[in-house]
């Protein structure tokens, strides 16, 4: 299947493992992602998504003449891509894309579905539907606009051009850049930091930021998050640790 899901304590890692195709994603790989993420339990606090030498060169174009040969097949294929992207975007804990090399097309779509993106300084990015006669999905387009703004989203989509890592950092497509040799270390460090924080706060922050980005306003369900926090074991431990001048254990 060319996808590996591994866990180490509270950190899960989904690895795209198809190096001979620069981690191009097949229909079967897209289709497997929701089930893989659904197999993780409540002990998972962070999900890393990574490739190897390359994050992903995108959808496997070789399948376009078969699985996407007609309008019906194209719709079925697009639905699988959309379901994978939504599974990542809707995952309940923070997700981090760890990006080396090519992050193109559907690969960039997966990365944008993550909450955070850290990249090696050799990374290259592009979203290329304009080269294929495809209209990029609405929710995926929104993820791009949320990350880089309207003008850059339009430039990326209408040109299909590849941009370098420095540009990606400057426009907000990625959060951090690192030398390729230190990217994995930074990913583990960042995952460890998030895992060590009060999870009621982490989950609440992710929910509220996403709802703000979706144009929503404070309502009873948001206020319930505040109430959950102040009645949580995390809050009690955080206050106790502060008063005792020690590191909290969440």
C-alpha cells in the first residue's frame, strides 16, 4: 500500500513510502488514509505526516488514463482525494507535515490539510490543476487561501509554477524551514512539545482557530470548551504545578 502508520508514545507518524515514484499517491493510497487515521486511539496527541527524500510528487498521473479516463472515473478519484484530505483536516489532534523535496499537487494538498508545516530548505512546492484541466477542490482551495492569502493562492493555482522553500516560508505556506539534516529532529521536538501541553487547551485551540477560519462566531458549543477546561484535570494540574514551581504533568 506504500503507507506506514507507526506510533511512539503519544506521537503517531504516517509515512508515504513509494520512493521509486517520488511518493506519488495512487488511488489505493488515497483511499486508505481515512481508515488508517481512524485506527488511531485517544492516546495519540500529535500526528506527523512525512515522506522520505520527497514528501510527495502528487497524484499518480499514470492512473489518469485508466482510473480517471472519463468524467465518472475522475469524480470517483477526486472523491477519494477529498476524503483523504478531509480525514487529515478533521483529525482531532494537531497534525504536522514534515516536508522534504517535492511537495506538489496532491502532496501539497495533504500538507495544507495539516495544522502545521515544517520543511527542509530543499523543498519545492506547487499545485498544478491548471496543467491538467482540473478545478481544485473548494475546501482544499480554502486551506491554501487561509495559509497564503487570496493573491498568492491565485498565483499558485493559475500558474501551476513551482516555488522554492524560501518563498514558501515568506508567503506563509510553511511555518518553519530547516536544513534537511535537522528536519526530523525538529519534527520530533515540536511533536514532543505539543504532546507535553495540556490537551484540553490544545484541542480547544485547534477547534476555535478552525471555526474562526470558517467564519463562525462564539456560541454555546465554544463556551462549553471554556467550561470543560476549567473543570478538567489538566487545569487542576496546571495551577498546582504553577504554585509548586514545577513542570506540569499533563
